[in-house]
């Protein structure tokens, strides 16, 4: 893998936002020929990252760029566009939303205004529509003035389970294999480069979050479906590029542990208040562990209680 390149962004904003004159937010990580990851911070959304606390994918072709995930706001999408301009002169012609979390899709309207076509699973669009108001309210609290200009917009092209995008001699296979972190999560297979973009099916170097809209059982199934392709490189939804072994250890094995430990707690007659006491110590060194481990356990208990 080539050395990581840190890009210092000077984002031109239509409003004066303190601290955003030069936002070092996205790290450009070369993955394979003409393939890049834009790795955002592992912290919460804030006025500096403009909702881009996630990892995004870039595939450069002779007929334009395919961007995997749209960004967390209009200005966040503009930030991504500025970074892409440091990689290539090609415009973004397609955007793939891999799920329903805000940074996967809230920036859609920016890209559509630039002439790009947005693709997402139908399940993702339904989830986005259901939670758009809630996500915008949350972003307004976390991003503040950085949310100006953002108007939720949805995919131009939808699919049920599989969609193939051919552009500039490169083929991307987009696959939805069930609810994971969100109901419409998809992964994107770039066979010619042996690269998989997983969206929030995989987190690396950061504790994943189990949401009310997540499903740990089918999340495991979605990971297994992705892993069948045995990719050499994985661009996760959060964190740096990794191999399949690291992705499995920090995402799949963690989810499996949740179900194993919570299952044992339920069998022993334990209740949801005891869920945070289950053993998750193997992942205690991951960023966000203290904030998320207990909540993940309780969310998993709620899912499993009536199985």
C-alpha cells in the first residue's frame, strides 16, 4: 500500500464558521490503482468535520469518479469534492449511498446539483425517508451553522438486492444483503482491484454502534456475504483501510460476542439492566468503547429478548 497522504482542506463556505478556515478532516489513503479512501475522524460529528466523521470511497475512471457515500451535509459534500480535486480532474458522476446513516446520504443534494446520479438500495431510501427529520435535527445540534444549505434528497436509481455499475471500463457490483448497522446497508465489490467498500457493515480502529435501527443477527449475515468475496482490501464505513482479518476481528467477532454473551445472560434469567456487564473486554482499547459498549449490549438484549 502507498504511503498515506494528509490533505489540508481550505473549505470555501458561504457563511462564516469559526475554526473552518483550514480544516484538516479527511485523510486520502491510496488503496489500489485509481482507488482511494477518504478517512474521516473517529470522533463525533462537529462544526469542523461538517458531519464527515466517516470513511468514504473514491474510484477514478476515464468517464468520471464514483464516490462511495455522499457526506454528512451540503458543505461536507463540498469538502469531499475539494479533496477529490486533489486526486483527479475528473468530476463525480455517480454517488453510491451504502446505507441510511446521515453521512452516507445527507450530502446527496450537493452531488445532484453537480449533475451526479445517486444510487442506493430501496431499503436504504425507505430508511432515509423515515429518519430524515430526526437526522437533520441531530445534525443541527452537532454541526450547527455547518448544516446551512443542506436539503435531504434521495437516490435517483434504486434497487432491491443487486445493481451493477459499469463506468470507464470499471465494474462495481452493489449488493444489499439485509439489515446491518441500518436497514438498507450495501457493500460495493470492485473485483478488478480486489477492493470492497463495506459502508457501516465494517468498522475498523473504532467501536461500532448498535442502533435501534440495527439488527445484529442479520448484520452478521451481511458481513458473511461480503466476506465470501475474500477481498484483499476493505474500505470500511469508519476507520482506515484494512484486510479481511482485521475487519473480522473488530466487527464480525465483536457482533458475534454480543449475541453469545447476551444469549447466555438471557438464558440465565438476566435482565436488560445487567446487559452492560457482559464481557466485552477484548475490544476495550477501541476508540468510543466507553461511550458505546453498554448501549450496544442493551440494544442487542432488546433484539434478542423475544427471538
